[in-house]
């Protein structure tokens, strides 16, 4: 693997990791608000 290929691979991996992280954070926030709505509704 050439240094250029390695740099491109690492860049794609970082982008994918950020996408996964943001998706998980979004789901946590969504579940939090759903739970709060259910608790407040009684």
C-alpha cells in the first residue's frame, strides 16, 4: 500500500467513524425525547 493509498484509506475510515458516531448520538437523543414524552404524558 502506497503512502497516498494509506492516507486516502485513513481519511475514508475517519469519515465513516464520524458518520457512525453522529448516527448513534442522534438515536440516543431521539430515544431520550421519546422517553421524556412518555414520562411527562403519564
